[in-house]
C-alpha cells in the first residue's frame, strides 16, 4: 500500500480533529473538558507556588492553601487586587487572566445553549406531555374554525387540550388564532412544528394517546396525497390506543379506500360534497342553512344518542317522538344498524338506542308518556315545478349543485350561467354542462362589472340565484373578492326594483371563513356558505364519531332531507306548543325538529328566526306563514 492509501497525520492534526469532534457533541462535553483543563491548571499553579514558595508577600504556603488561592483567583478576578509580593502578584495576574478567559467561554457556551433551547421551543420541537387531547395534523385556513369549535366542545371537560402538528412556525399559528379572536377558555393550545407523517414527530405529539385526530388537507394541488400519507402514518404508528381519525379528502375513491383500510377508525369528509349538498338545500329553502350550522356546531343543539328505557319497549317509533320534552328523536340504533327516520310503525325493542337532536347529553331524557299515534298520510314535501336558476361564476361546486337540483324540478326548467370569458371557454362550458330536466345557457361577461350582472338579471325572473367563488381558477382571496362584488351587484339591482318584484332566494359562496361576515353585511337574510361548514363537520365528527352515518344520511342526495314545510302541507294554525307541531308533522310522514317563526306576509325571511328543538310543552304561537323544520323522505 502506498502513502496515498494510508495518509500520515501530524499530532496537531489528530488533536484538532478530536477536539472538533468533541465540539460537535454538544455543550455538556465541552463544559466537562473546560472543567478538566481548569482543574489541571489549578493543580499545576498550586504545585509551582508550593515548590517555589510563591505565596502572599512572596512567602511559602502549604499545598492545599496554594490550591485555594489559585481557585479563588480563577473564579473571582477581584480577589487578586489585595495580593502582596511581586512574584505572587505576577503569577496570580496570569491565573486571573486565564480564569477570565475560561469564564467568558463558559458564559458564551451556556448563553448559546439557552438561545438554542428557546429557539427550539419557539420552533415547536419539544415533547407534548398530554393524554386524551385532540390532535390536528396539517394546517389550512379551516384550522382556526376547528379550534374554535373544539374549545366550545371542551367546556365540560377537565383540563382539555388541542395540539397542532404542522410545518407552520408555531408563532404564526398562535398569531393567526389571536387575529381571529379565538378565546381558548379552558382549553390549552399546544403547537408544534414538524412533519405530520413522521413517526418521530407523531411520537413527540403523543399521537398514540390522543382522544381523536383530525387530518386537515393543505391548500395545495396534491392535498389528497398529503392527507393519505399523514393518515397512513397514524396506522403505522405504534403505541397507545385506537382513536377516531377524521380526514379531509376531496377524491371519493381515495376516501373509500381510507375508510376500508381504517376498519371503522378512519372517517372521511369530502369538502366539495359537503358544501355542495348543503348549498343545494339552502338554495331551495332559505333557513335550512341555519339548521345545518347549528347541528354541526357545538353551540346550540347537536346530535346525541341514549339508551331507550325499558318502559318504551313495545311502542312504535312514531309514538317515541314525544318521549322527550327537551329533545327531538330522529332515529334508532339497533344491533349496530343506524336508522335515521325509520318507519313510524317500527316497534321499539329492548336494547334499542335513540338518536336525537338535543342541547346536550344531560337534556336527552326519555321520560314523557306516549300516546297512540293517529293515521299517517304520506304527502309530497316538494312541489316540483319549472324553475329558472341563475348561477354567477363557475366551479366543480356548481356542477354538483346543478346535478343535485335535477330531482327537484320539472323538465323544462332553465339554468343561466354568467362566467368571465377570460376564465372560462363559454362554448366548452356549454357542452360540458349536460342535464336532463334543466336547459343550460352560458353567457360570457365579467361578473365583477355591474353592467354584465344587470344584463343577465334583466333576463329573469329567477327563482334562485347562486353566486360561486372561482375556486378552480383563482386563489382564495381573489376568488372571494370577485364573488363579494358580484353578490353586491345583485343585491343593489334588486334594491332598485319595484317592491312587487319577488326577490329570489340567494346563496353566495366564499372560500375564506373570515370573509363570511363581510358577505352578510348587506343582506343578512341571504345565506353565505364557506369552508367553515367543512370545519364544523371535522370538529363535530372528532368529538362524536358515532354520528358519522347520521350526517352522511342527512347530506345524501336522496333519502332523508332537512326541509321547511308550511301551511300548504301541514296544518300549523291551531298548535299550542311544539308537541302539537310534532304530532301535526307526524301525520304527514315528517319528523319536526324546529320552527321558522316571524315570516312576513310576503314570504320574506329577513326578520325570521329559526328555533331548533324547542321545549315541547312551552307555549308556541305560529303565524300563518311560519314553517316547521322537518326531516322527510324524498
């Protein structure tokens, strides 16, 4: 072997190499080496003083006294100021200078170590010592709304905590929460920075002992892929117990695959489907939106379950509707089978569980006597007519809403779509939108300009108006700004029209949850849908995963739906309380869960209010145009 294979290193190089390696091992090892060097220096100086009799006034001192003299001069530079004797002063001056150098190095090392530790804390790299917490993986503009809902849900819990693991800087996350005015109340908010699909980072967040986990989709194109990785990382994570995982997934096939892999532990929420289904129902019936929001949020009434007492065994489900004074029964669970709005003749059996809308689980008490149920006459809850709908703006959401609307209209209905030709090819869009019962007309024009909005409104009258954000073409801020301007143009146009012109039901979509309040300033009776609905669903399912099938049923295009029905369908003129409303709606095959009160004579709901789940025995007076909020089969 030649010298190139085995290079020769000098002693200085080898010593420096080992010293450099020691420096990379951390502050503690460096401090140990400094301590050893200092101790050696003290012993050597003390030995010299003892051998050469260099002490105070240049007289000799015992060895242990020499050690003490050298130690005090290194630790306290002011000590040598009172020394006497030329040789002793010179030696102690040298020792003091070395001590100053060593102490400066130690202070610098400790200071840097503290700075690094504080920076790590600011970056969210420390361990989370929490159990039974809610863990949020990832970050998007939905997270503050989710945290707000979880804070409300945690009011009745002892020492609750919400932990967030994302690639965002923790300070930015905390600032975002403060900017949106989120009051954490009794809930601790813990934010850590890291990779949600990393086993090490999940361990730092104690994911194995979380009470529930929410996987949020980031605001980028490959969002579903990231959600899949983060969710599967949880399945690979060892340690702790199983807990429900709620994942936000846009692709229905990916959602199905995750549900199958999870074996019941993974619940998926499709943001586009959730918003489109709720928007379609709001578009047809103003007021339903407030009911959906209340059922999904933790303020007001939610969906709960409770065991049915044995005293109700043998009664029918229709009779069970009056069993609770403060809750509205909407379904049953039997042998793990969830039945929302089963047949009213279904007989209650031992072991059945009631599904109900209630203010909280404490108020869900079944203690009211039942009465024999009268005859039920099934009636059509929706009168299908030819309708004209205006859609301003376009996205995948518009396609799903128009398709959902097919089952509610007669053939010959029309849809007029106004889109910006700079964002959409109107001819291609015309060919793309294919519906059986609704003829589609696509008009090019910039919805931001009032002249184009006015021109398309002149083609009315319209039964429904839907203003969509261009979620597929623009970023959140630009899409929301354009949608807000279009919405205000429509409102201004109707404000200028004669009062006899009926104002259609109007729904606007905004992507940023913070813009929702801005959209409601001009006309609070118009409903603004946003990604907040998705945030509510994610938070609700993380706290109550057992209601997942119930929410899926309520959001299904077919089957049970939330509706508002009035005197044209059910007689509400002679009701004295909400129990009478339940009986009246039951007679036409519907389950009443609330009322819309103070509807004006012309049908305007600008001053109307929705009351969900009122006390069944409290006095209730409904006007001729007031309506009942019901669940009905389509």
